[in-house]
C-alpha cells in the first residue's frame, strides 16, 4: 500500500493536481482504507474551518471611526490653511522688501557710469535700509529687544504645547 | 449605494464624498476584526488597532493604484499594523512571516476534557487560536476572509509556496488530532 503524502492530500482537496496525478490519487484512495480515513479527516477539518464565524464589532464602531476621520481631516485642512496664510504673509513681506530695494535703486541719484552706477545705487539702497537697523540694534536697545524676543518665544512655545495637549485630549475623548 | 464595488466607493471617497468610506468600513470591519483579534488574542487591543488600520487606509487612499484588489491592499495594512502592535507589546517574534520553518506542537495544547463537552466547531476555533500567529493569519484569511493563496501571499508579502506550506501544515496538525481521537465520524 502506498501512503499518500499530506501535501498530495491537501492538493487533492484543493483540486490543485493535474489530471494524471488526480487519477492516480483516486486509485490509491480506492485501494487504501488508511488513505481514505486520512482524506476524510482532512476534509472534515476543511469543512469545519469553512464554518469559522466572524467576530462582530459593536454598532457604534463605524460612527465613532467616521467622527474621528472627520476630525482629523478638519485638523489637516486647518493646518493647510495656516501654512498657506503664513507663507502668503512671508511672500508678501519679501515682495515688499524687493520692491522697495528695486525702487530705491532706480530712484537713487547716479553714482557713476554703466555697471558702476547700478552697483553704487544698490549699495546706497541697502545702506538706507541697514543703517537705521544697525543704529537701532546698538547699546541698550539690543538687550531690550533680546529680552522681548525671548519672552515672545517662550510664550509661543507654551501656547503651541498647550494647543497640542488640548488637541490630543479632544481626540482621546472622541475615541 | 451599498451595491457599489469597492473601487466605485473609493473613487467616490477620492472625489470628496468622505462619508462613503463608512460603506467600506461596514463591509470589512467584522472580517478584519476577526483577523486582528486572532493575531492579538485581545478584543480591546484589536478594536483599537482596527481603528488605526481604517484611518491609515483612508489617509493612503491616494496611493491605492488598483493594481490589486482593495481587500488585498487593505488586509496588508491590517496585517502590518497588527504586527507592529504585536512587536510593541514584545510578544514572540514568531509573527514574522519569514518564519515558515517554525514548528508547533498543537497536540500539546489540545485539551481532551474540554472538547468532550464542546462541539467540534468550537474545538476547531480554539485550535486555530493555538496556532502560531502567522499560521492562524493564513487560516483566517483563507477561510474567513475568502482570500485565495495568491492574495494572501500579496497581503503578507511572502511567497505563494510559504502560504501553502502554512495552510497545509495547519490543516495537517488539526487532521492529526482528529485522527488520533477518532473524531472523523463525529465530524461528518
């Protein structure tokens, strides 16, 4: 008696054997009680596994999940709007500065001929912007500005962390 | 609306109808929950992980390119997210799909007294829970989630032969217990 391997029996069960092998296995099954018993057991396991039942989730799972998704989508949208606003302001300021510099270059009194004239005008324009800033950032002023800037930075960090904490808390609650 | 295919629903969600995603959730939640629960062996963790899976899938819908079925793509997310949860809980690293060489002794976990009192479906259900995570995953995907071996191999990112080896070994282990205890007649 030839004992069929487990692999062959599994393939027979799943109908994965070619015609010739399928026929050969059938013959061996017909001639061997032992093989038939093994196939019967395997078939029984297969049938029982096919009856495995799904675990069911509560009815509110979908509602809760969709609320969470909506909240996250809104947060994402708000973030995009914030980034867009900040970058718009940044771009507007940059455009204003560039515009001012160009205007200053074009309207400044001539300092020479050709390229020398352009360089001279550019230097003058930059100086007209940087000189007042340089004067402002000297002596006592720098200490005051440093203190105000640090205080502002600390306040911003505090508010950022506080907002993050509140967002996390509200997301946790919605779960 | 509920008769729409997965692809049609996804296209609708991509067009901005966010609420249509709830149809996908309702369609897959119980099958996916069964899979995650089988892997984590903890109902509360399973629900939490499944929520993450649906959110991840929603956020990645744009990257779904119809190259495979949505279910295969989604179960891949489910499987990987659950594996991450498993490793974060420092469970056995048996969950790695490459470990088809794992050997398991199902018979040592078989409680003779318990099965005398319970029906065979429950016996099989309990035995699947005793299988190593990757084997239980394959069995659940094949029998409960109606996936083919090819789809399972894609979802688990492993070879088709690995999937078949795990499927056959699991069945054989159960078959051996059935044979040893002459349960065949009762089963049929």
